[in-house]
């Protein structure tokens, strides 16, 4: 992981800038808000220790909160998503477990595995984020609709990024 650290730092800054400058300004009738910055948590290596994962998720969420004027909402949703990630990875692990030196990616583990991984974490993140934002159950159906539409849009962008930006890792 140390040799890939500059790449992760660059990815962090690029995803935050894209989120703040581009994706925060995309809204379709208030229902679709893509949050692609969570791709940073998706792509961290399997071997990332839990405490590092939580710290990185907090820093990522706090950075988005600072630029979006949403005190703690993104931080909480991102940290909770990172907290669930190790359990989810165990639950959906391939029969022969994860190969050393690979990352959770579409290229390394295939479409079905990556779909389960990203859909679950995206739905967790978006559900927490939107229910914290609304803080009211009287709008439950419109909030559920926002969760579904925003998750679909976020996942489309994440899959496009996986196909075209993040190339297959070279194994040694």
C-alpha cells in the first residue's frame, strides 16, 4: 500500500474537487444528487486496517462537509459506510478469498461481485445521508425516491470510472 500512497492521495484530491466543483452542482428536480467521492472508500485495498479506513473516511466526509456547508452529515455517512465495509467484504468474499495485491475493483473481481459491493455501500451511505438531511419521517417516500435515484446515478458514474479511468492492476 505504501508504494501506491501517492496514487491514493491524488485520487482523494481529484474526487473531492470533482464532487465540490462539478457533482454538487448537478441536481435534477431535487431528487438526483450524485456523490461520487465515496469511490475513494470503494477503491482502498483490502488490507487497509480498520482504524485507517475510519480515519480516512472521516477526513473525506469532513472535507466534503466543509465545502458543502453540511456540518457532519457527510462525515457520519462516510464513516458508517467505512465501518460496514470490512463486514461486507467478508460476506461477499470469493470462495478462494481475496488475492494479495488486488483492490476491490471491477477488473479484479468481476461485474457481479463489484455490483454487490458498490450497491450495498452506496445505499448505506445515501440512506444515512438523506435521512440525516431531512431529519423527518413524514417525507419518507420522497426521501426513499431520492435515495434510489441518487444511488443509481452515483453507481453509473462509479462504473464508468472503473471502466475507463481505473485500469486493470498489473500483478507481479
